[in-house]
């Protein structure tokens, strides 16, 4: 489990603030890649009822959105940076605090007993209860988490939320996961935030306990450059193979690879990355698709977006396992 003093793994702080800064057409808590994926005809029900692994989940915003808004059965986020995994707990609490209650949850006890009294007194006898409109709901205002802290998640202690779980061998020793839930991917479906769990681990090299049950969907978004620069060509192929092995038959790998141009800046972060950069023979644009289809064994590829590889304008692809 690693604390980092640099960002040589792409373990950026405030990543989603930077990433979403240019997207005035989307709400600030929505991810444009998920928007694109779900607009795509073939991927409309990509997450619904599925077990999803988000590798390199950073502070957890994408995992949280999938767990909360896209009906996933379970979402597992994993990141190499333990401080970011701790941040994931805060991301979940914040999203939970701002979640609008459903109409049935929103009826406050005082209001319920007032209605009951009225009905018993015959005021509205024989009339159907009026539904409450959204405008009448007094849910947690957006500024409240910053001012007063987040709402507690019922049945989950603060200590449990900020707890961090690591790779499988550590988890066996009683350590460490940050969560919305106690779930394993075999457990029955639960609602957000109980369908969400985070692990701190170097997933390219370590197992986490949910790997054994396999995933319907694995997300590898803006991650391959870091795996490649640290693990060299062999490490990247091993990572692709691990993704394939951890995906259920019929499952999918969603890949947003960084272009080769972006490796040049990344190599400046440490001397090791600089040395490694010159050893790399594989190129994202020329080799990844061939490796995934011909060597790893994915049955087919679908392009959701063709990016220019400048800034965050990256290609988004789905690889299907037969
Ligand atoms: C550039 S960020 C992308 C975040 C997120 N996937 C997204 O696109 O929204 C890359 C993330 O991958 C994480 N990461 C890098 N290498 C990793 C590894 N071997 N295992 C797990 N996480 C890793 C970093 O800590 C960082 O948070």
C-alpha cells in the first residue's frame, strides 16, 4: 500500500476538477465518458445490474457515478494511491449527502402524522393523498457538506467509511478497504452507497479479493500510460491479460488509452520513467488493438470515440470477451 510524494503514477489530486473544467454542457458531477458510453446504442445497459471494476479510480468520482446513477449491481474501485482511496470515502459521503430522497423517503415523520390526524379527523376522508412534488422536498442543500460535514450513511460508521482495504494478502490480515458497503461481488444487489467498495492496491501486480469472482465490466480509463511506463511492454501485456482473465465471458473492457505523444511529458516525472520511456517498443496507436484482439483474445473491438490524443481528447473503446 503506497503513499506517494510525487504524481508519477498519474495519481493526480483534483483530477476531476481539471478534467471536467471544459465541459460546460454537463453537470460538474457527471463524467463525459460515461455520457458517451451510455449514449451509444450497444452500450446503453453497460452497467445495469453488472459488477464493475474501475481500475485507477483516483478519488472515486466515476465509480460513484456508476454505482449511484447507472444501476450497477456492484462497483469496485481500485487505486494504487492510498490517499486517493481515502478521498473516495469522502466522494461517496458527499454524493450520498446530496442525493435527493425518493418521494416515499421524503415524507417527514411530522408531516406523516399531520396527514394521519387529518384523515382520522375526517378532514380528507375519502380523498386520495396528494403526491409531494420535487419542489416541496427539503433535501440537503449543496453547500451543507462543505459547511457542516456530510450526512451519515445509516448502518455504516465513520471509521468504516474511511477505512482502506488493500491487496488480497493484506486484506486477509485484517486490512483495509474504503467503502460504501461490506459487499463481496457475490452478495445480492444493494443500493448506493452499499453497492460500492474501494481498495488501495497496485492492480497491475496485486490481487484484490473481488478479482476471484470476476467482473462483467472492467474500466481502464487514462491508465495504460502509467502501467506501460512503469511495467514496460511486458508489464502492459500482463495488465491486459489480467483484465481479460478477470472479465466474465460476455463481459467488456472499456479502454481509454493515452496517446504516445502524452508519454513524453509523463517521462519527466522521474529518472526511472525517463529510462523506461526509451525502452518501450509498443505504441498505443499502432499496437494495443492488435495485442488485445490477436494475442490476448478479445473477440472484437468497438470504437465509441476516436480522439485526437491532444489533452483529454482520447479514444474510447470497448473490447468484448466472447
Ligand atoms: C490519470 S488518473 C485516471 C483516473 C480515472 N481512471 C479516470 O480516468 O477518471 C490514473 C489513476 O490510475 C492510478 N494508477 C496508476 N497505476 C495504477 C496501478 N498499477 N494500479 C492501480 N491504480 C493505478 C493512479 O493513482 C491514478 O489515480
